């Protein structure tokens, strides 16, 4: 078997150990004579995986007792609508920070539901940084404040989470979940699509404080009600069992490499290596992001012209480096170096960048 290095933004690379274990047990799970993904979600064997997944989320992220862990279908995009439907009730306003493509999608869905205050907008600066706390024009009586903590397309990240006082803070962490410790004293809800740092696509991990959950609108169709999912331990309906199983395997892997501390060490090594290659290229590779807002998960860069970028991406693909084309909305190049990307993958990429520059200057 010859595996390439997959730098795609999502669906993205998963730990090799996770894929191998799933492959080994896919057809006959624990000598049951059938696959786990064929089993009833009410059965003992699936229930053990379901419970372990929730337990590992709490353990790895040090989730306080007064938070609920939910495993929901629809990915993060469904959450863009579920959140305002649940918490942006008539006569209320929600604050949104527009830091890029994904923050804007969440903002647009909220505007379809109710009143939204754009507390900060990075559009004029082409979404190249996150705001400082004193730049935010927050509403003192907002229903909640929403941020996207790491913008996959723009390659920016909040280095620190804003302190919103008594107003609940809700964070889309799809592209950096399980990559850093979280200040739960500042955060009331976290959600993340699975397909970047956890598992295949098809699920959203939601972690929500009980005091916020109690405020959720109950006059909604059942699947859109957070309280129903919490009361039923995310088993109100048939859950995405395969994605949850894969999430469980990935969380076991994270624990095996030292939990968040182990992930953070790898994260910083990879990011320093790749940003170093860009900075030391004498302007051949250019990163447009403000240094203080650089994402360690999604690294973006440009070359001198689009023809050179096209050649770079084509030759990288031939060298076993996949998924380096920037998002169609911004162009350029992008390497998503999520938790499962090995250090060796980034070493190979930076080596290719050096050789490409030498051959094409």
C-alpha cells in the first residue's frame, strides 16, 4: 500500500491506525457476524461505542459537568440554522463576527431567522485577521455572540476567545476541534463538523452548557430541538453510527498520543515548519494573513502568478502531495495540516516547496 499525503480541507486525512482498525473490523465486528454499521443503534455493542465517544470527548477536552455532549446529523451547516432557531427568538438580537466565508454563512442563516448585529466585519481587509476585543461592537443584551474560531478558507484563527461577559459565546470550531484546550469559563457552546479532525462527513459534535440549553426554543420540529437530543443522549433518532464509530477510533488515537497536549506539540511543530518555509522563501511564497491571526490548521499562500500556482499544484500532485489547491473563492494554495497529518507530511511538503522554487525562479 502506498498512501499519499492528503492536505485537503475536508473531508480530510484521518489517522492511519483509525482507518486500519475500521477496515479490519468493518465486515465482522467483534466476532458478531455482522458489521457495527449494520447493528441496531439500540443494541449493546453500538451503545458501548456511543457512550465511549461521548466519554472521550469529555475527557480529552476537559468538559465541565454542566455541559451536554451531542452527536448530531447534518454537519456544522445544519447548526448555522439550528442555533438561531433555538436562541434568536422574536424581539432579540444576536451578535455575529464576520471573519470569513464560514462565519458569513452562519450569519446569513441567522439573518433569515431574526435580527443580527454584525459586531465586526473583516470584509474590507479581505478577511486577513481576527479582531481585537476592543474592536467588537457587541450588544449588551444579545441573545448570544457567534464566532468561527478558525476560518478554513482564509487561514485565520482567533488566538484567544473573546470575553463576552454575561452574553453566551457560541463557537464554530469545525476546522480546529480537538487541537487546543478550551476556556470553558468563556464558552457556552462549541460545534464542529466531523470531517476535518474527527471522522468522515455527516455529523456535528455539539457541546452545550446546560444554562444555555434551558433557553432553547421548544416550539420547533423535534429534530431541531437541542433539549430533545440532550434528553435522549443523542439517540432520539437513528444516529450516524459509522461516523460516530470513526470518531471514537480517532479519539482513542488522540488519547494515545497524549491528548490535547500531544496534539498541540505536533500542531506547533508542523505549523512552524510550514510558515517557516514561506517566510524563508524571500517572497517567492506569500502568506496574506496577519501574523497574530495565522491558523495552525489551514495555511494559505500565493505565488507570483496563477500560472505558477497551477504548475505548483500539478507537480505537487505528481509528487504525492494532494489537496493543495486553494478554495475556489480565493485561489492560491492551501495546506490543511489537521491533527492526523503526520509531521513527515509537512516535511515532505516543505522539501517540495524548496525544490520547486529552485527549479522555477
